[in-house]
């Protein structure tokens, strides 16, 4: 479930090149604070996936709401069984 969420979220990522220093910027709309920058597009994607993983781990640990993506609701993971 978590891996599927990350894969689906990464599909929503948008990237742009910063003209001033020729670095790539990437973010996932709707996931505030999930962004990355790197000298290459591949590096930016890698950094963005890591930022997303860290962001999810923190929100799960703190019990904060996580937006549903592609019908995947990670908020169910924090509910008592």
C-alpha cells in the first residue's frame, strides 16, 4: 500500500528547470513541503522520492492527515484495529 502510494504520488510530480543555475526543481502538487532540486532530472526525481518518503513517515508518526491519492488512503494505517 505504501509503495503504491509513493508510485502514484510520483506520477503527479511536476518538474521545471531553473534558468539561473540550470538545476531541476520538482514538487508534488497537493503535498505541501514535498519538493526537491538537483543538477539532473534523474537526481531530482530521486531526491523528490526521498523527500516524499520522509514526509509520509513524519505524518504517519505524528498522526497527521495524508491526502488520498489514486484511491489509496494511508490514513487507514493509523486507525486502531
